[in-house]
């Protein structure tokens, strides 16, 4: 079931496994019960990182919950890191058209995305990804390493393929994880998929040989990630009775957040086709949107004309929304501000308090970031 209620229940049920999570989380076993599988909701913020952390720390002391909390906070880190370096996203997206054209008839590429490489373990992962919309996080690392270093394919095409099929496909987590595997996130530090590691953490389901893999690869050539930019200052104005709040795929819990809890506000929902995603992902998104509409009585709007019509029916010229994060939703939605301004509409962007607090710490690697987050969590009890 794709709903906030299902996500909350999954979060509660997983509390029984939090204590064993540090020792079991890296094993890719059928059913994936060792991990939370919450990412398909966190990506849309049907439940948020903050909510997952808060709930978990209600049930467990920090020293027991730390590894699970840390893994949840990785998503905040990736989002914050990309917010501070938006050129990485722009460069990635700009490169895709040319790379797709160059590799359209490339045998290695077609075999990789169709699961016909002749590497049984990799082909299994492709089939699982296509059929379920999910891969275990450890397997995603193996997958990316084989794609980049063994199959010698561009990381951008691999990230695009995975994002196309993942139910939890997140622009920041997906793009930056692929860069990390290739040695672009931490310069020179790469992740190499090794036979013994794959065999161990798959309980022997996959047993590649040394000849199947490139075990001594070189890091990818560094690219220009652009300058680090400061976080944009966003609105602090609270929604008032009669204002409109626009929900979008990057944040489906605006009705539940303190940031946009204005009494008497009208909820609208921006609906797009998502044509660059798989049919399974599109259907998943449609179900999530429907659940949000059921909970908020939000009305779906598909374009600027419909949005303006609904605002005029409510006699308001003020539109609030959580600012979409760096990624495809922002690419589409951010142009609304200038367009609507010409129609006399004020568009006020907001940032979640959690993001406002932790994004500024995402300036370097994860572990300095985690040290700052952990210090804050302890301070706030």
C-alpha cells in the first residue's frame, strides 16, 4: 500500500530490527527485511528524515539507534551537498543527451540495460531493478562499480538508468552516490566491487570470480563541480487563512509540517507526467499523490492556467510552497515564480526547519557533517 499510513506503520514495525541493523544492514537477502525499505516514502517526504529519526529515538537509546539514524541522515547530507553545489546537477543533466546519442547503438550499453552482459550477478540486478523498482543499497554500490569499471560505461548513463527505474529515485542521493563510487565525490577514492564481498553479503547467491570484475580500476577524471553557493534566503511568512499552498513531488508532507501549518490555507497539488521515469515509478507517484489529496483535500493542477484559475476562485494572490530541492522537480517548478508574478501572484518559497539546520553542514565529507548532526541531536535531547 502506498500511503502515509503504510509508511508510518513500516517505520514502527522496523523498530524491532533497529538493534540488529548495524550487523545485518549490508546483507542483500530476498525480502530485504534487514533494512527499513522506507526510502520509497522518504524520497517524496511522505515521511521525513526528521520523523524517522525522532520516532526511532523514542524507542531506542542513541547508542543503539546510531547506525540507523546515521543512514537516514545520509539522505539529508546528499540533499544539502547538492544544494550547495547546483552546478553538479546541471552538468549531469546537460551531459545526458549527448551520451545517450553516443551510446544508443553501443553494444555494451544495450546489453547492460537489458541484463544481457553475461555476468549473471549483474544481469540479476538489472532484472530485479526493472521488475521491483528497488535494489538494496549495497547492491547499488556493486552495480555502479561494475557499470563504471568493468563494463566501462559512463557513470551518467548508469545513474540515469537507475533513476529511471527506482521507486525511491532521488536526484541527490542517486547522482552523488554514483559520483562517489567513481571517485568524483571524494577525489581519488573509489568503490571497487570485489568477489568475496559480493559472495559474503549475498549469502552466496552471487559468486563472481576475479576474472569477472575489474579489481584494479583508476578513478574517473575529475570534472568541474563549480563553486559552492550559499543557501538562498527563503520566506519566513506564515500562510494565512485564504492563502494557497502548492504541494509537489519533492515534498508531500507540507500539510503535516510546522513550516506550512497555516489554518484555513487551501492546498493545491502540482501534477506532472514524469515521462522520463518507468511506468512503475509513475504509478507509484500517482498513488502517493492520491493519498495526499485524500488527506488534504488538495486539488490537482496540471499547468499554470489551472493554478491561476483555482487561485482566482479563492480570491487569493499568495502562493506558498516548500522550495523543491536541486533536481528535476525544481527544474520544472522554479519557473513558476516569474510566470505567476506577471499575473500579480506572490510566490513564497519555504525551507523545512530540518534542512535549514543541517544543510549548511554539508560543505565537505559525510563524517564531518555527521559529527555536527550528532552534536545537535544530543543537544536537543
